[in-house]
């Protein structure tokens, strides 16, 4: 073995260490992205797992308690399956229109989704062009496409 | 106008194609006339892309709403500067900007003093392939001169979040960086094709690479600055796929900048350097593919389906081309590469730094791609967020900082351990003392303390380098301190410029580590007269007021602020409701002093007497912006001077020995 090779071997070990670090922190740090329908069908299976899901906001369901800073609402997907969400934190801007809500968190035993993160999304976020298609149908379509 | 704009784009395709053919033909038949004609073609491409660029600027500036692009991104009452910078608000315009820069760079190259260099025709061909690709993509999927069917009375306006100085600079700087990487890539491939295994291509492209790198640095930092001021979540980096996409080439180019020094001096690591420059260039294409294709969920998503696919195709083409060239020359590169001679030398410490940087790049790439990989393998998409990146990157970046502290103290070729310990003694002591002080004043969090102490160590070892250099000069020449410092910088611009960049990184590291570890955060709903207390600050809510400006409704929350019991005036946190935009924008109230930012966001309200605020105290965030400026300053010093001829290298080697480094 030449000296050069030895050095490279040593450095490879460093690379392997990085790789191990990478893989070991992967499962704990990720959130599984699933649809509301799938979540509702296999509730028991997903309890306690860190999940991400998204759906359209049901305007009537919003309950905002400013003093406790608690937000409750329901989102539903294209099959009209809805999911109750609880969030201890701020209410996002424009939380009343027909928007897509992305939630990250865990499902509790009562079937309520405890969201750590609540984000809203509309297709127009950074692009001007989609503005003319700004209606619920498009959102639904986009929602459907993302699931595919 | 419509005709001129489109004509310049279509002509561009034709001329780019023509020039490539002439170059290839001219090279084959050794016909200089043809090569000269192709060179003329490049000049006319510069002209054509300039025409298209100025035309679009004109359309935007004068609100020609018959053009779709102008109508989609600007409106009548937009300030002129944002009308113009809407140039890169959308796909079509940003592609044109990219193309324009690419043409300019190619023009510079072809008419530079190296124009007779035998590599130049090959370099031009590769640059022209890029240009051709962009012309075609613009015409097919992002034509900024497309007309609307009916002329709208007013445009849709620019996204309010993009109406910010940061957004004037952020895209341009990033593009300058992205485009700049095409130059060293072209030179590397050209050198390989011609089987020139020396470091000539590296010397010729040193400045190009540095410029590209400093623009990438600036682009990322300005992006972070913008996000911090404008998005209102209190952070500056979210590990979003698109941010990662611009961080990836930065990491690999940083590695490249270090490893080329070894090839320049010692003729080592040739395969490695070529791979790095190819990978960096490909990563710029890959980043653009990610941004434009919408395959990943991201706040930056442009979501225009086809464009991503075109970039993917072009990327695959370039991968195949570079793989072919590298593999057919692999034996030759290997034969002419010198092996590394010692474990403990600057060479191997540079190699280690390279591996860490590339390892970091891989970790970031892996995390960004993981949603796709997991979906392909298991059927469920697993999203990877900041926790993963922070967990993996924190030790990697810590390793880099430690190494940055050690590297300057190690000699080339073969260092002795005793010598190293002797020169590392004071920096090490400085690091340990800072750790002790941090613990003594009650700072918690062992990883952050280790990080901060390592940063101090790194900073101190660079100070020591400056100190030693200045002292050696003064001994020899009896100059004053200021004079010696200036002369030292001027005589060794590359080395000390690089050190200043490192010091900039140390300053940034302090900002990043402390703003991650020691942020104070509270979420409160208060009525008029009630107080929010956080850190040394006390905020009294004075109620909401509403007014309108330029047709936009603005809700203002006035907060009377005191710092350590002393009143420091009233700050205003605002929400702006734009006439032309569905979502309100957040105007963060920020109060900055040298060690922390008070960061207040008005998040919602029940009545004009009751509102909810998110209040943060972010320590040392302004250091990040300052460190960024230092990095640019250091790079500028390294850029202005620093010849790369062998005699220079030889002289510097002697100086190194003299200085006992």
C-alpha cells in the first residue's frame, strides 16, 4: 500500500463517518407525507408518527382563541374526507379564504391532528401568472395532482 | 418592438448554431478564417442578447401591458426600480438574464488577451452550447415578448414580498455566480480534450471561479437577509430545497478553490479538481431544474412543468459529455498526478477540508432529494426538514471551522508536530479561555459553547498569522505597523485575502451558532397598556391604528419599548394589505444593537385594543451580515492581485519558509 493510498483510506473513513451520521438522523427528522383519506382509513397505524398532510380549509370550522393562542380548524381533501386540527400557535395570515393548508405534526388518540406547524399555500405565492386561476377548482386540481 | 424582440431570440438560435458549426469545422480543418468568423458570431450574440435585454427593460419601464410578462409582474403604480427589477421576477425574464450574462461572459473570454490560446475555441464551443440551450428554452417555454390577446388596463403587479432591496440583488448575484461557473467548467473540459494536464486551465480561470464563488456567497447571504426582514418568521435560512440548491455549488466550489491551490503548486489531485468543477457546474443546472420543475414542495416553487424537463435533458447531455471526456483521459490524468507525500501537511489538511465540504454537499443533496428517493422506494414521501440538516450539518460545519483554524498553521509538504503545536499554542489557549468565560458567565448548551470556542480558536489562529507576518516585515524593514500591514496584504494578496474571508466566516459562525442556540421567543396576546417582557426588553402595547398609503391598507401596532429599563422609543409592527395581492405582507419591527435584534411580528388581532404578537430576541444576527461583507472584502483583495505564475509560487514558497509557517 502506498502512502497516498493510506491517506485516502483514512479520509474515506471520515467520509463514512459523515454517511453514518446522515443516515442515523434521517428517520427521526423526517415527516411522512400522506393524504387525509389515507390517514383517516388507517388511523391506528399512524398514531404517534410524525406526519405531513394537506387539505382545503373549512372556513366555518375555524376557532381561534387569542388569549390562549390556540387554533382549531378542519381541512378536507378531494374525497371530502375531513380532518380536525389543533394548533398551539399563531394564526396564519388570510386564514379564512379557500386556501390549502399544510400541517405537520402527530395524530392523537382522539383522531385530532396536533399540528406543530401550520402553513398556508396558494398557487400564487411567488408567481403572478396563476392569479387568474385563483379559484377553488384549481386548488382541488392541484391538490389532486400532488397526490398522484 | 414585438418583432425586434422575437427576431433577436430566433436569430440568436441561428447564430449560436452557426458559430458552433464554424468552430468545429475550423478546428477540424485548422482554418483560422472560420474560427475568426465564429468569433464574430459570438460578438453578434452579445449584441442580440443585449438588444433583447434592453427591450424587455424598456417594456417593463414604460409599462407596455400588451406584453404578457409586463402585465403579469408589474402594474402602473409600481415604483420604477421595481418595474425594472421585475425583469427577474418570473421565469422568462430570469432565463433571459441568465442568457445575457452567459453571452457577456463568453464575449469577454473570446476577446480577452487569451484569445489566441489553443483552448479558446473549445471553451467557446462549450459556452456556446449553453447559450444555444438558453435561446431555445426561452423561445419554447419562456418567451418574455409574448403578447396578450387584449391589452389590460393595468398589470397584476409585483408580489409585495419581492418589493424589497434584497430582491433587487439576490437573484442577480446568484445568477452571476451560477453563470460564472460555466467558465471554469468549459476550460476544464477544453483542457481535457486537448490533453493538457498542467494547471494552465486553473490559472486562467482562477479569477472567474473566485468571482462566481463570491457572487454565490453574496447571493445566499442577501437571500437570508431578505428572508429575515421580509418573511417574518425570524430566521434567515430554512433548508428549503431551493436554498439548498444554491448552497450545494457553494460548498463544492469552496472545496475546489482550496484543492486547486494544491494542483497549482504540487500537481496533485488532478482528477479530483476536474471532478469538482464538473460537479459544481452540474449542480447549478440541477439547482435550476429543482426550482423550475416543481418536483419538490418549496416556497420558491415556480411550478412551470416543462422548463424543469428541459434543464434535466441539458444536464444529462452535459453529464454524458463530461463523463466521456474524463473517462477517455483518465489514464493520462492519473499518470501526471503527483501523489501526496505526507499525512501531516497542508496538502492532506486541504484534502480533508475538501472531503468535509463535499461530504457536507452530499448530506445536503441527500436531504433535499430524500422525499423523492423515499417515494420511489417505499411509496410514501418522507419530508426532511431543518432538524435533519441541523443535526448533520452542525458537526460538519464545526469540523470545518476547527480545520480552518489548523490549516494556516500547518506547513506545506511535511509539517512536524512540535512545530505545529508551537504555533497553535496561543490560538488554542484563546479558544479554551473563551470556553471558560462562556461557562463562567452562565451560558448553557455544550455544543454551542464548543462551536463558539472553536470559532474563537479559528479566529485567533488567523490573527496570529497576521501578527507573525507583520512582525517579520517590521523586523526586516523597520516599517510602521500600518505600513507593514498594508504591504503584507499587497505582497500576498491571495493568502491574506483568503484569511480575511476566513475571518468573515468566523464572524458569521458566531452569528449563526448564537442565533440558533440562544434565541428567546414568546407568543403573547395583549390588550392596550399590557406589557410583553423578553430578555432585557419591555414592550407596552399602545393599540392598533389603520391608514392607507398608495392604495394599500396598513395596520400598525405601536409598541413602546424599553431596554434595561430605559426607554428606547416606539417601534411599529405592521401588516400591509395590498390592493393587487391576496395575502397581506408582514413588516417586522426590528431594533438592532451590536449583540442582538429585537424582532417583533404582529401576527393577528381581535380588535384595535387587542392583538397577538410574536416577539423574539435573536442574538448576534447582524454579525452574519457583517461577516458576509468581510468575506466579499477578502475575496476582493485576493482577486485584485495575486499572479499565478510559477515564479510567483516559488517566491511565495520561500516567504513561507522565512516566516516559519
